[in-house]
């Protein structure tokens, strides 16, 4: 199964993708995570994209299509993918269709997660991530446990993203509506789009995702 989680920043794509990895053995391909890894390891590309990401603008299509192409190539036949944060432009969507075709894969569904802007801003400005395993927390809805240890791995360090502030977030939202929201029509037209309400408890949203991709 190959699915895209499509939605604005903070819609819960990463949170739901991690559940699908744990429960269905799918491979999560998050271009945001790949770019942040390049940034932390100080590669030339990572240094080039750091400011673009902090502002909330999009990295070039060429870079992210290259990253996704390498990952699809690297995983064996039979592995299903969850595309999280990719594609984000029509050029990326066309490139993904070509890459999947080339590897004899098909796209099963595109799950659009709808959440209103004020809730999105509250979500990202309260986000914290375990520095070891990547488990995502939220100051209000999923706080770091009182003993300061990650529920998944027991690590005690947590990070906050450079772009998780209100000014970057407003720019990320504008970028989403301008560059990425046309993909809703693109995938509706080819019959792959399933739109769900992304508001509600994480488990409620998880049940909606499951229904959208066929149980
Ligand atoms: P990326 O890392 O992809 O970030 P994003 O799309 O902005 O999405 P987020 O990771 O912020 O949100 P999410 O939907 O995964 O939400 P999450 O589950 O974490 O991209 C970052 C940057 O990289 C981009 O701005 C761009 O510069 C660049 N980039 C990446 N891909 C690119 C591409 N393809 N092309 C060009 N540039 C690219 O949840 C958020 C918070 O909400 C968490 O705290 C979580 O605990 C909480 N939460 C989740 N679900 C719920 C719920 N149901 N109720 C309450 N709280 C919830």
C-alpha cells in the first residue's frame, strides 16, 4: 500500500504516519525529516536549505524529488510507503507518479487532513520532539511525562523546531495554500483523494485515517 498524507503544517501527518509504521509496517518517507537530518549533519545541501526552512518557504523541487527518488530506490519491492510532506507542488506530484510507475508501484490513496488555521498554530507552537526517537509531544494535548522521560525510549532530551514559531508558521500556511493546496484538486480528479476531519483526539483521527485507506 502506498499512501500520501496531505495537509497543512501541524495537521498531524507525522503523528499518524508513525502509527501506520508501527501497526502496518509501512515505511514513512518524510521530506521534512530528511532535510532536518541533512541540516543537523552539516552537509552542503543541509546548510543551503536551513534558512529556507526556518522561514517556512519551500526547498527546491529538484532537491526533494532527488531525496524521495533515492529512498524509493533503496527499499525493496513489497514495501509500502507513507509519503509525509511530499508532494507539495504539482511538479513534485508529477515526479512521484513517474517514480512510482518506474518501480511498478501504484498510489492507493491520498488522505487530506483538514484542520483550521488557529488550531494548527496552537499545535505547532506547542510541539516538542524526543531528541532520540522522534516521538512527538505537545505542551497541552500530549505533554512530556512528569518524570521528563520519553514514553517510547526513556530519553530525557527534547527539541523544538526552528520553524515552530508563529511568524514562520503563518508563512508556512500561506505557502501551503498557494503551492500545495492545488494538489487537492489534482488528486480529486484522479480519484485518489479521501478528505478527513483532522480535528479531535489523536485516536479519533487515527480511526478516520484507517477508514479512508480501507480499514
Ligand atoms: P515538514 O517537516 O514536512 O513540516 P510540515 O508539513 O510543516 O508539517 P509538520 O511536521 O509541522 O506537521 P505535521 O502535519 O507532521 O504534524 P505533527 O504530527 O507533527 O516540513 C518542514 C519544512 O521543510 C517545510 O516548511 C519546507 O521548508 C521543507 N520541506 C519539507 N518537505 C518539502 C517538500 N516536499 N518540498 C519543499 N520543501 C519541503 O503534529 C503537530 C503537533 O500537533 C504535535 O505537537 C502533535 O503532538 C500535535 N497533534 C497531532 N495530532 C493532533 C490531534 N489530533 N490533536 C491535537 N494535537 C495533535
